[in-house]
């Protein structure tokens, strides 16, 4: 997730000039059955097959009965009345034999109709849950659920004390522009969703806005046109995404193009008033080349950055979300590198359970530290000293990195303590073996969700040594490992 100012001593040992060291949080083809006239969809959904489960940190979010394969959303934002009108068409697989499905959907949104395979079905909307009486569904059968809704979206409380993340989900500012930071959850504030990292799906989103604005998300821009008094933009993700990685921005954005390694199309969506940040954003091709050299090919078909008027940043898939407050800081560039590192660690391979947030943040932080040493001088010896100095304090304050407090989501323990573990592993197995590990893990788990046990098995298999105790100890110890 997004960037946060350290309340620790933020001077990194990496370089004198130094820029403060910051951490960013900052198949089988599916028969479409009886439903016709659906939006264009990938011909196969094998990559979107998921293992939905009860999240151990946030069990109130998500559903074990739905494996969403594609969300097709048609959204109209009325910035005068601040009202969102949505039609969601969700292609899903029944994850088990079921007669009732549950999705996450904010209470501020009023549901006007729900159909399952074109037939109206009874629903209830208690709390932030949409409960759908489906009749008997067999495990692994595929269906379309269509939900029409409207309302004035309300952001949710984010489970963190971080001052840069005041809310989760759909957020409006005084100008009525819209954005969303939705890690660990928050997509439910603007569409019906299985809002957990374990369930990845494809996305096809159409926005209707006033004609001088644009609705934005990740993926490929399929169309962008003015129809009467409205602008209609449509984006399609070419790879499945977890709901927390879906970007959202609605406002007066302008398009700036760039080209990355191997001709990778890159787009920066920036308001005219924020164009001063473009030179920073144009470092993206260099960053991606540096990352590719170490982590293997960039895992998606496009990349980009959307600059939003907020205080944090997030690795939203194929379209990194950067807050203006972050870009204004001297460490904005490192933060951008951190978010792009998440393309490999977080986006293509994603933790199945929020308990393993360290699988994202420790790796992105470790890679960021290597970048800082390579670009700003200093040495890993200094970084080691810095990490060791704060490890105990972070474990005391927020818990060990593999068992953080639920109301301290994305605090510095999952960044620094886990990065320190990776550095120690690096020292044990050597440079070649470490970069081989870092490169192979996302390649082996392309578009997948993974568990802690799978990471441990992978390390043991790749190195030929049993590091199970070492890894578990570093993740779970209340006392700082020596
Ligand atoms: Zn991060």
C-alpha cells in the first residue's frame, strides 16, 4: 500500500544526502450459459480461478461461497449530487454447493434490482453485506449476477492509525473529484465485491462522467469518447486483480504517454495543476528496466501512474496510484520505485490472507533498499545497522511482522522487520541464490495467491536447506532476532 512518513528517525544510513528513507506502504473456457449481450470478456478465466477463504485478520470481509471471475461495471458519477449509479455484472463460480451467496456492498448504496442468470432473486442488505437467495447452486457451476444500485458512497474506516490513510474506499474531496485507497478493503464502498485478496478476477469498467473529466482505473483504455454532455471511458484489465488493487480516479485528468522496456505502453494520468510531477513520473521506464534486470519481465501488458490529490500511494495493478503529498517529498521517487516493485510482489503474486502482508511489503521494501544503495550511495552494512536499530521497537509497537495487530494494518513492522529477514537470508545464501529466489517466486506464481507455507517450501526447495524455523522465527518472534 501507500507511502507513509516514518515517525521514527527517517534519515537513512544509505546516503548522506539522503533523502529520507521511506517505505511505501505506502482453463477451461467458461460457458456463458443463458446470458447474452455481455460485455467483451476474456476467452478463458483459468487465471481467475481462486481459493476464497475466511481471512484470519479481517474475517468480516469477503465470502467463501463466491469465486468471482469477472466484474463488468458500468458506473455513472454525478459530481453535483455526489451520487454513484452502478450496474455490476459479475461472472462467478460457486465455490461450494450453496443456496445463498454473500458479497460485500456498502450500506450507503441502495440496491434496486438483482438477477441471477437473468431471473430476479430475493436479496437482503444487512450491514455492508448483500445476501442473495440463489436457490441450489452446484460447486463450480458458473453464473452471472447482475446488480443495479445507486447512492452517495461513503468511505469506510481504515484499520490503521496511519495518518496518511484516513479512510478506505470511495473518497471525495471538496471539488467532488474521486479516488480510492482500498487496502486491505474498500472496494465494497463502490461496487458489490468479494472484498478479499484471495479472490482475483478480471475487470471491465465503464465510467460516465461530466465531459471535461474522466473516470480512470487500471488496464487498457478501450475507449474514450464524449457522448452528449458526458464523457465515457472504458478500461479492461488483461490479467486478474485482487479487489484491493483496483485503481479508481474521477476528475479532470489528462493523458501523457511514455514507452517502457520492450515497447511497454506507459500512461501517466495527471491533472493540469499537477503537471510539475511529470519529470518524476518519467523516471518510470528506467525504474522498470532496473527492476526487470533483477526480477524478470514486467508481468503485465501495460503500466502507468495516476496522480491523485491525497497523502499516500498504492500499487494498484498496472496503474500505480500516487498522492500529490508523496510526490512533493524528496523521497517521492523512491516511493514510486517501491510501488512498481509491487508489480512483482503484491500484484502478480498476492498473499491469500492479510496475515501475510509481509509477502508484499517486506519484499518491496527490500528491493527499494537495494535500489537506494545502487542509486544514492551508502552500503547494505549501513542499511543493516538502520534496520537492526528499529526492529525491536517496531515489534513492540505493532506486533511481529507475521502476526501484526489487526488495527495496525501496514505499519512499519511488515516493511522493515521482514526486509531485515530477507537481508539476513541474502547473507546466508549469497547474492546469486538470493536474486534467483526473488526472480523465480513471482514467475512460478503468476497471477496467483499464495500462503506463507508455500513461500517456506519454495525457499527450502530452491536452496536445498531447511529454513523453516529461521523464517517462522523472524516472522513471529516478539523479541528481535539476533
Ligand atoms: Zn508497499
